[in-house]
C-alpha cells in the first residue's frame, strides 16, 4: 500500500551549518558519551582545537601550548601566528572555510576538511575565539553556534597566537565530566610526536626529547623488555619497537600527521607486513608471521600529503599514497623498515639474538597449543550456534565501517536473572550480552593454554575476537556488569585479572569498564531517586522527606527491565578500568591476586575506613 502522506515543497528543509552539526553530531565527532571513554565526543572537541595549535607548531610558529580544564570549561592558548584578524568569525562558523585548503601553508596537516572548530562551536553552550597578531586583536563569542558578541580590531600588547575557550553543551553531552587521565594521555601523544613542543596542562608541563621511544618507555617497563627499544627515524616516518617478556598479543600505537589512528589503516598494515618480511630475510628463515609479531610492542608515525581517513574522527588511515612524488604508503613503509631495521640488527647482534630466541619461544608455544587451539575454536563455533551465552548486537551485521561501531558494547554478566534483565533492557542495535556461568577461574600466573582449556575464557575470547590482535576487537566498550556485593566484586576482580594476564592492551587502550548500578531506590509519590552509594541514599532521604519508600537492590536480577533501561541507556554510569602508571602489570597482579600480604590487608583496611568516614560525615550533616 502506498504512503498517502503528502510530499510537497514544504517537506524540504535546508539546515544551516550549526543545525546540521547539532542534529547529526555523530557525523562530525563520532559518539557522544559522558567522558568515561577516551573516544567520547568531549575529547574529540578538545582534539579539534588542539590540532590547529599543533599545526602552527609544525609550521614553526609557537613552541608552547597552554591548556586549562576547570570543571566543564576548556581553554586552549597557543603562540602561533594567530588567525588572520578579518577571518576570526568565518573560520569558526563557516563550513569549508580554513587555511588548510592551501597546501602551501599546511602540507601535512590533520584537519583538511574545514570542519573541526565549527563542530566545537556548534556543540558548545559557550565558545570564544580570540586572535592576537601584529599588535592587534579580534575576538568573537558564540552560544550553540550563534554569534552573540564580536570584538573588532583593538590594540594589544598580548603575545601573538590564538586562544579558544569552550564549554561543551550539556544538551548534547549528558552528565559529562572530563577525566584528566584521558586528557594527559592525549597530550603525551602530542609531545611524543612533536619533540621540542611543550604543552602545559593545568600547570603541569609535558615535553619529549626522544619521540616514540619515550612513548614506548611510558607503556612498557624496562624490566619487561626482551631487548632495548629499537628507535628508527627517517623523512616523514618514525618507528619504535621492542618485545614484551610477559605480554601475549601484539600492541601497536599508530599515528598519521600527529593523529592517533587507533584503528590503524594502510600504514599500520604495511608496517606489520614489513616487520615480518625484514625479520625473515635477516635470519634467512621462513618464520610464521604470528611468531615474529607475538608480544611485539611498537609505535609508528608517518606524515602524508592530504591524508584520507575512513571517518570524520580520523581513527583509520585510508590513503594508499604518500602524496607528491613519493611512492605508495605500503612501498614507503616497507622500504624504510627493510633498510633501517636490517641495518640495526646487523649493528646490534645482542638484540638480534634476543629477537630470534623470542621468535623460537613463540614458535614452540604455538606448536604446543596448536591441537588445543583447534579444538577450542571448534567448541566456540558450536557453542555460538546453539546456546545463548552471547546475545549479539545488530551493529555488527552489514557494513563493518558503520560509525556506530564506536558505540558497540558488550556487557559481561553472571547468572540468568541478571543477563535476562540486561538482555530485555538493552539497545539491540549497539549492546550485546555475554553470560558467565558461575565465577571465572583465577588465571593469575597461568599460561595462555588455560584460555583455550577453560570454556568460559575460550568463549569470551571468541566473542571479543581478540585471539591474534586488538585490530579485530568486535566491541569498543567491554563492560563488567556484576552485583554490587562481595561475590560480584570477586567476579569483577577475576575478570580484570584475566584481561590483565592475557589481554592488557584492552585496558591500556581504554576499552574495559565497570557498570555502576544503583544500590537503592528512594521515592515518594512525586519523585524517584536512584542512589549509587550510602551517601547518596542519605541525601535522597533528606530531599524526599517525610519517610520516603526505600528499596535496597541486592542484585542486578532484582531490577526490573523497565528500570534497567535507565542504567544502561542515556543515564549509564561507567567507571573505566585504568592502570596505575607507577605499577607494572606483574606488580599489580601480585598485589591483588597473590598471597594475602600485610600490605594488601593495610590497603583494604585504609580504604574501608575512608568509606566509613564519608558515611559518618554525611549522617552528621543531615
């Protein structure tokens, strides 16, 4: 039957630039989020502004960038050339307007599409841009992309450069909060990629002299390196690599023109291929590619003329050419690695010997596991056909380049009632559920063999698709959803131990979270408040007096699907699992999962006392 709805000229609308960005923010900044994930929109806004300041530094203008984040307000000040004063409004409010279309000025810039700061402007409740150059300044202020104030040319003694201030709009980014850990990691990457640049964030300085070598030193302890970091630099390319003694899978940090390409792309694929080819030729052995790359920890950065990315958020390079008279990305990377890595291995026989021994060790382990791996894969395939351990989401069906992949989430839960509640409440497009059967095994100190022998671990590994590397990870967010009691906490700890032991990159790259669910529901006839702590319960009782109804949720299965929709929907609270940069993974596992030492007992008692003191303080303030 034909749709009888009238379709006339009145149905045709033309959105202006800011309306389109606000209506379809995902097209410009990926997912929204609340700041609990490193790829949430508020960090993309910061990155878009920072990219402009970095481009100024690359062009030789300004060696320092100052950043302040206080509450929800962000201020970025650079000492570059400053925006041409007559174009201050245009560059932040007119699409397809910017200096980076002129390749003579910005040959290897990240922001080539003229959208960046326009998206920040449109998605901010408050936005101000100020430019200082040639002893004069000009500024403009906006609200949700609408110009509210303009300061025309004025005399100034301020140093040249650009200052941008913005407050992300809470109508777009619900209940958001900037996490310093994610901002710091972003800024460290910027200084690693731009040796000599100083970034000052809330008074703390970030600076690097050794580029990607410093990046690797930050991500792997010297005691865990099989050999000292190999650091190779050429025109428009830089590589750093080593092998880990304890890590099982591959770990890569890849960059293009200063942009962290978290999903890799043509340059990373070329590097992985070149590494295998060079090693085989050096040793004269046809080693298996997986044995060569097993436990590798590396970083690659290249500069490309007018790069093409596969999404607006620039997380995967699609370019096949370097630009200009240069060869393809694949050829360029292969030639560089072949020449520079081969030379290094010839000049450093001790490192070369250690690499070969590591490859032979990986070969032995692979052959020992080959039989059990085949059986484990067969079991995983059969299990996926006839049981309900994994209830997948629709985002994986069809186009694998779907932007909503950034929103894909896997909830790992325990028990039929809890998994049932989440399954009924979830967004079937982006949220999947994996149901555990009982408590997982404590995998501390065990070998990778246990991942294949243990049914739960084997099926979880298969669901995540992470056996070989993180490149094929099926879910951007992995959320441990257990009861907020002793048993639930224990399950959390056992799952975190599993990931730390065998797949630490999941945590390093910010994919693992704990789902925060309410402990109490406090309500009267007019209002319902969900409380996530004893302190929130006390405050809710005070707000809803007299004598509201109080419900204590003992487990996830007790929360009805209708209520659960709130806790895994727009109001979801996720607590990211982060590594302590001052403690190695081995030290971390030993502390929490090793013998019950006096230091661990002291840690538990001290933290318990802090919680008791907070509750007593809340009671006193009533």
